C-alpha cells in the first residue's frame, strides 16, 4: 500500500469516526417519559385511582402499598429501557390463584390511562407504554 493510499484510508476512517460520534441514538421510552421521577408520578397517581376504584380496590386491600409502588416503578422503568431492575416475581407467579377477571384487568388499564392522561403523557409514549405492558395480560388474567 502506498503512503498516499494509507493516508487516504486513515483520513476516511477519521471522517467516518467523527461522523459516527456526532450521531445520536434515539431516546428510550424511559427518557421520553421523563425518567424515574415521571414514572413515580404516574405510579403515585395510578395507585390513588386504583384505591378509589370500587371495581378493583378490594384486590389491593391487603397489599403492602409502599412495596407495590416500588415494584411497579422498577417494572415500568425496566420495561421502558431505564436503568432499573425489577426484582419481583414473574407476573404469572405474582398473580397465581388470584383469578383476576378480564373486566378487573381492563379497569386497572383504564385507571392507568386516566393517570397518563391526567399527567399529559403524549399519545405516542402512552401507546408505547401500554403496548409494553399489554404483553403481561395473559400472565395476570385467570391465574
């Protein structure tokens, strides 16, 4: 390889490297939601709505609410690409024997949507979050 060709390859590599360094990665859903403080705000509001919802509040009567809040925040944080690690049981194990009905699950989702709307989460992010959480339905309903 001639010295001119070597210099040309090195220059091309430098330009390519500089160009790649300037490229930004698409922000995660976690970042677009506003990070952990925003997720905590949604969970706080959501749990308030659940507590007031006669369709499902009896399901949470004996729950350790501070622990539930922590688990929900970590689960949503992880599911949206954040740095948190959910350390709770699988949804199937956590809901085993509870026999949660589809109307109860739907009431929970309605309460979540109410909180997301109240806190003005944009439609795109709201839909992505609901899609990420929808995959858990089969592990929750009827268990």
